C-alpha cells in the first residue's frame, strides 16, 4: 500500500548533514544520527532515580483486589 501511495522509488529527502565536522550522505548513517538525537531529547533528567514507595488507601486496595478477582473469575 505504501508503494502504491508513495511510489517505488527510494530517494532520500534528507539533505547531507554534518556530524562532528564530517559530511554524512549515507541514509542509514543519517537515520542513526537523527535517532540518537531524538532519543537524547526524550530523556528526562532524574528519570533513573528511584521513586518512593506509596501505600494505597485501604478502599483503593480493596477495589483493585475486587477488580482483579472479577477479571480472573471471568477469564
């Protein structure tokens, strides 16, 4: 379906980019550079820290247990 909509030609629309003072023309290398950049943008500072433990309110714990039992019974 994609080939039907976009055609079967494989032309890169991403221009040559410069990474570490080197021109990159290979589509795979450009994709890898963009992927590394986007992954770095999606990382949150402090995301590797441990979260404190949280105690559920008894009524919430009972509700979740009831839902789990119902699901197990119906499956």
